[in-house]
């Protein structure tokens, strides 16, 4: 479903535990990689952003990312912010 690069990055977060400061750059890299993969098939900005957000949500569930002191709503808001910063 996802490229091996995306899985490698996602596993890196899982292996090291989820920390916003340390793993934020990895999440940003995942979003950039996803955007590279979907850009030609989905050229609309809103669609690319929504796909990237959905993929982060799937990876969060698949790899069990959990941030200390943040609930699911806060995590999802952070994912949306990262997607907005990276996909322009």
C-alpha cells in the first residue's frame, strides 16, 4: 500500500517511541514522501493534503504511535498542521 521508504520511516518512529520533538521531522519526511507519490495522480492541493492526512492516520493506527500527554484529538490536529506546513 505504501512505499518501503514510508514504512521504514514509520517503523523508525515505532521503534524509538513517539516523541513530538524527535519524531516531528520524521513525520514531515513521511508527508513529503507521500506527496511525491500522489502528486501526479492527485494534483489538487486539497486532495493531496487529505490523502497525506489519511495516510498519517492509518500509519498511526498501524504502528501504534502514541504521544505522551496528548489525546487522539490533539495528535490528529498536529498531523493536520504538519500536512498544512509541508504540502503547499
